[in-house]
C-alpha cells in the first residue's frame, strides 16, 4: 500500500496559513528523518523542512520563521504548519522519508531521501 500520503493543500490568499499532513503507514520503524519538499513546473524540487528522530528540525532560508515541521510520536504523522504564506510558496508539496543512518539536524534538509508521497498542491495568490 501507499506508505506516505499528503493532504491539506489548498488555494489561499497571501498572508494566510495552511497545515499539511503526511500519513506514514510505516510509523517510525524505518524513518530516520522526514522532510517536506516543494516543486513548481520548470524548476527543481527544493527542500523546505526536515525533522530527525530526535525531532531536531531544519528549514530552508526562504521559509524559516514562517513554516514549522513537526512529527507526532503517537501516530508518526508529519505536519508542516505554513504561516504568512507568499505567492512564491506555491508548489506541489511532497512528504519524504530518509532511511539512511548518520544524518541529523540540518544534515537532513537535503537528504538523501528514499520514500516519497504523491504530493499535495499549495497555491498562494
């Protein structure tokens, strides 16, 4: 079955907020770190935020102090709270899981990542 499923994407006005959710069917067993990425047509997929098993987080400079990633220990679901949204935040947002050992903190932001969801669209106007 599908291991990662994103939800929560929507169309919002600039300055608004959204909370993205990522349901992880594998729980915590193989997820050394989790991340959110976004992509727009014609551009490379870019990292947005990451969180490791110790719940230490890292963020892209463009979203720092506006976005917050969290990981629910009870359900192992991962969330991305997005505040003060800007048009440049528009994109298809992916949840991803990294299985490699030896990564923590800011090292997780760029991966490598191994398991991906199908994405949820965020449009900010």
